[in-house]
C-alpha cells in the first residue's frame, strides 16, 4: 500500500495557523484530507482537527515525512528547536515555509540543509478575517512552481507581495506589527470622540469605519496619501487645525520610531536574542 502523501503539513495550530487553515479550506488550495497538523498543545490540536476535519500528526517528524509543503507557524523563540527536530527527517523535495518573525532563510538552510527549498513569510493578523498582507522571500532552491505554491497558500488569507529578504525585518516592523499601531489609533480616536461627548459605541464605530474607508481610498484610488489628505483639508478649516495638532505632537516621528523599534526587534530575533 502506497504511503499517503499529504499536500500540506502545518506545524503550529495557534491563531495564525488556524487562520491559514480556514483560508486554505475556503479556497481550492486543499481538501481537509490533504492537510495534517501538529502542535505541542494536544488538546488544542484535537479541537482544531475536529473543527476543520484535517488529520493530526503524532509528531513533527511524522508530519514532515508525509508532506509536500511544510508551513512552520510556531513562535520565533522555539523555531530553532523545531528545525533541529525535523532536520533528522529525510524530507526529499519538500517546500518549507516559515511565518515566524526573524527566522531567516540562512537559519533555515543551516538547520535543514543548504539544498532545502525555503520561504520566509511575514504575514499579519488581519489574515484572521482574510484581509491580511504577506511579504514573501525565497531562497535560490525554490522553483517557479514552488514559488507559485507558496504565493497561493498565503494568498488564501489576503494579499501577497514578493520582497528581497534584506528588507524583511523592516516589513515586519511596518506591516507585521502595524495592525497594533492601527488598533491604538482607533482606540485613541474613539477616546477622543468620547471626550468630546460622543457615546463610546458610536465613537468606536466612527473611528473604525473612518480608518477602513481611508485605507480603501488609498488602495482603490491609487492616489498618494498626501494628495488624498489635501482633498480633505480646506483652507482655515477643521482638518488643517487637527493636522497642525498632530504635527505639534510629533505624530509622524512617533510612527517612524515605532517601525524602527519593531524592525530592530525582528533583527534581534533573527540572531536568537
């Protein structure tokens, strides 16, 4: 009897792992019976298996031995241990995709072998609702077919963009960590509205839809954000008064610093710090 070959193996079934599963199964990417998963949280894994109808692997080595594509969705701090564990398995022509911050292609090659097909991905949490954006970098061993496969897997939960790995830490600081900055913006706008007398629920609705609508204008119009800002800014009006306050408070500089700090942390994670 031929050994069953799973299409996708998922190591790590946390929030992002489950988001990927939902996206894959909602698209033509894979059927439930073509996916196997493994996680150190065995009770959580059982619940995931029941929810999605996928298979559970006994351990990471068994998963790698039976998968064409292995997606590593574990925390950066445990990645080295996982890579060392699965390196013991003769993987053959398996595509390895890491979505952990700071895990470099060189680090994957050092532990899995220099001939491994490796992909480094930085997704973000809006993937949980199919609205994420993932940046992907590929090593030299990745074939055209494997590149398309990786793009398809991440495209199931949002948009994708290919980038050079040398900017991946900066991508992490911008779009990987960026949703948290936006949540703080929405929360602050809501609080500001409450301070001016708007009911909390209404203030949050106004703030969240304002951010979503403004993002949609940038993406759909193709115009520079500065041009769109100027369209809202009448001479001597309310918007320019608000923008002046933002500039006085160093709003732009604070965002520069936030992205720089997150970028630096991603680089440190890549060094195992």
